[in-house]
C-alpha cells in the first residue's frame, strides 16, 4: 500500500481537533495538527454554537497541512444539532446548542399529537434535545427563521457544505434526528407532517463514505492547500468511533466514551419492538448501512461539569489529578443516577449531586475527589444496567466490552467497569473517532477494502489494554443503585 494522507476534523461538544492520518503498509499513524475549544456561548438567552468561530478553526486546520498532499478530508461532530439555509444558500443563524432548554415540554407536546407512533416509526431513544423536538419547538414559537429556511443541514453536513458547496445529509448523522424511518430507509415525512415540521427542508440522504467533490477553490486558495476530495465520512462522531473498534470475533459490545457514553452493538437491521421501546434503546445508522443499537448515557459530562465548577471556585485540577483523588476515596459510598434529568444542563454539577443525595437520603460528597468518585462508580453501575438490557433484548450473552475514545484514559473507570459488569474490558484506541473518520475516507477512496480490513489496521496500529474483573461481590451495591432510580 502506497502512502495515503487523510485529514479528519473531529468536533466534540467540548473541543475539536484536526488530525492528519498517514496510512502506509497497513499501518495508520496520527498527527494532531490543530486543537481548539469548540466555540459556543449564551447570546440573547440562547445557547448557540459560534459557527463562524468553528469555520475559522477548520480553516486553521487546513492551513496547518499546507505542505501535504491530501487524499481526503472528512468532518464528524456530535449529533442532532443543525443549521438552516435560505433560498440563496446563506446560513440564517448560529445553530442552537442541544443543551439549550428551549425544547422543554416538547416530549409531551409531540406525544399528544402522534401518540405511540414515534418510537415504532423511528426507533430512536426519547431524549428532549433530539432534532425532532428542536424543530417542534421552533414550530410552536412561530419562528421567523424556520419560515425563511429552505434547507436543513446537520452540523457535519453544514461544514461539508461550507467546504464543497454540496448540501446533502449523510446517513449516520441523519439517523440521530428522530425524524428518520430506519425500516423504510427514508425520512419519516408522514409523522413530521402531523407535527407541522416543514419537510421541504430535509436534504437528500447519502450513504456514509460518499465522495462529495473537491474542496472549493475559494477555500483552497485562502488556506493555500490543494483542492482535495471532501468525503461525507461517518458524520456522527459515535458512528466514526464504532468503525475503529478493534474487535475481530466473539460476542462483544462497545462503549464510545467521551462527553457521552454510547453503549451498544452493531446490527444488520433495526431492532424496534415494545421491549426495546420500554428499555429506551436507540437505532442509529452506522457505516455500511449498519445499525448502532445503543443507549446514550451521560458519560464524562458529569466530571467535566464538576471540574468547571471547581475551576470557578479557584481550583484547577487536571483530569488526571481528579482521577487520582477519586481513586483515593472509598468505593460505592455515594451513588447517583448519571441520567438524572437535571444533570443534563450546564452548570452547578456539584450542587445538583448534593440535591440528588439529599433526595435519596445519602450524605453529600465532602471533597472534589468524592464528587468524581460518585460519578465514576455510578457510571460503571449504569454500564452494567445497560449491558443487562442489551443481553436481554438480544437474547445472548456478551463476553467482552470494548471501550474506545478519550474516556479510556480513566483507568479507574475502566477497572470499575470490568468489576461491576463481570466482563473482560478492552480499552483503546483513544483517538477512536478520528481514526474511524480517516478509515471511512480510506474505504471511500479505495485505499482500504472494507470494514474488516479497517479494523485489522486498527489492531495493527494502536495499543489496547485488557482489564479483568477483580472478583469482588458488587451485587448488593448494584441493587442499591437500581433502587435510587425508582
């Protein structure tokens, strides 16, 4: 295999990176060319993404590879959020951030109109920030922006549009919206019309790995790069991360561990029935038209928000320092439900944990380490609850949990997951999303044959670490955790 170079823009909710991947001889090497905080903020009472700031960061990433001949460029981001274009193709406003509370009450509103049709049609986990509820909120507000809009593009599609001028909707990111019918493989337009959501906005859906076209000459000239092909990679960051899971055989599930923990399995077709609805599992799109059958769990957001509060109070512990402080605290003393609704909004996380403890008759944490310990203990227990649901719904035992992404650097959580779930845990690669993004580009351009070869490249290129359950009895603790959710 001759040397090929691919540039991945990987946007997380907290930060973004431009990663250059060099693929040669079946081995992939990564080089971080640019890292930045993902710009967002509160303006006129609304949490908004700073689209111009994000676009400037993309251009900065392109400038960082001026001397490279690129074989592809791809962008992945978080799910559900979107931008709106007018009839001239101009972007109407900054995209609203999914944690903005403007969707409050929309779950009940939508249910009052479509009843029990939503999950059987879309197979998507009910979460108040889903695109469906965001659009329904705009409908209810008689939003002039929505009236003026002619096209909706999800965040990676929006960046692809700025790079190429092509306005299409990539399969994996479209599937996060709760507006897509995975059985019919098209937009759920009948359902959307009942909610007065304008369906003329919806873009053409294209397969993951579609080559959109060359980088616009204006962008290439400004950034002084050659007009490389831009590829609609797995635009949803979890879909990219799952591509890089280094599994080869056996019964396994994955946890894509970052701001969110996405825990699930790969399926050939959607799994939608009353049982999966009761468990609130989701059916999202993956590479090769596969289905990511999974559940969203709050994830490292809990620790990120705690740390932000510690910093506001004048302390600036690193994540590594917080992990050390947590490991020095007694295990399972304080438990929380990671998916407790108030935890989803920004700010005052320690105070919210205190309130949860008061409501459930527990002593509140007494130190920074104790807050983080409560979070990691509870995340491991939530993983077990989610795993048991997967095994029951799939009718099989899962032997191995693959954890990929930045959260794999929390070794305390990795070991707790093995202990609590009583499974083998394999962690790595850390840069899972960027790796998956790059490998989808490589498949799209014919450098890599298929997903099996891509995963072989991951196994040959990046180290993993194995954790075994320590054998301690945590069943009583697990039952206490479940009781807190009632």
